[in-house]
């Protein structure tokens, strides 16, 4: 007898939900099994925007010209050490573990990253990236909240983590550490924001892993 279906990694989300749907005795997010926004980074941000939840600027395209126009449209921020004031992130929409994620400080770097990702396997199951996601780069501290949902709107915050990522050997977003953080030391309104995202994604049962830039 199958008592439950739990997914152990990003790459198995879709198949684990389909399997759970066939085992009628298990609990799963049956009403929204086709909600790709829970797995697609572009659609996720679109859903947040539609629900007036804080999100980031982005564009999904297979056109380098469109990518460059988006980069030019980004607002200038405080110049970084090397003098650049516009920074974009190029990534596959279904990536994991920061694979094929590039931080671009100029149009030249964006062109190189775009050509590296387009048409390449962007996901562990070799899904080809036929369109590239370009997002604005936001600075801050990156946190994670592991949750379990028991019923619609009933979310339990199980663990809080803080990422320590740095640049190493010319590669950005290298994990140095993941630090367990007590709940009373998390940022203001952190759990409220996490809950709003879970509700937006229509998570009604099971675990989730939410990454938040504060």
C-alpha cells in the first residue's frame, strides 16, 4: 500500500504529482496539478504580479535583440565596484542548483550568456532551453523557508535557512554555506511573504521550499 508520495528534488516534481494523482488514497494538490507556475520561474513571477505580490522585472525570449532591449530598460542602480550600474541575470526557466545561471554586468556579457544557454539542456531531465529568462539582478540577503501545508491556507514553517553565496573562480552564485536561522531572527514579515507565495501557487498540501531575496 502506498501511503504517500514525496519528491526529493526539483527534477521529479511533475512526475511525483502525476504518480500521487493515480494513487487516490494519498493527499496531493489535485486541483492544480497542471499549475506550471510552481515549477516555471517565469510563470511564477507572472503569477506573483497578478496577485500584487512583490516580484521582479523579467522577460522570456528567444530573441537576442529583445534580451538587449530589456537590459537597456533596466533602471540604473548604485554602481558596483567595476562601475557598472545595470546588472541582469540570465537563466533557464526550469533550472536547478544555479546551473547555467549567469550574472551579466554589460551587454557583452549578456550576449555571451544568452548564447551559452539558448538551445542547451537547462534542466536535469535535459529539457532544452528554447527561450531564455532574463531577470533584473536584485541585491540583498537570500533566505529559504521549508514549509509543510496541511490544508488550504494552513502553512507550517518548518525551518529557515540563509544562503552564503559568493563568486569563486569567475563563477557567480557559488554556495559557501547554508545557515540554519531561528524563527525569531528571520527578516520582518518573512513568513507572511512566504505564506502569500504558497497561497498564490495554490499549494494546499505537502512540503515546499521557498527561496526569498530580502
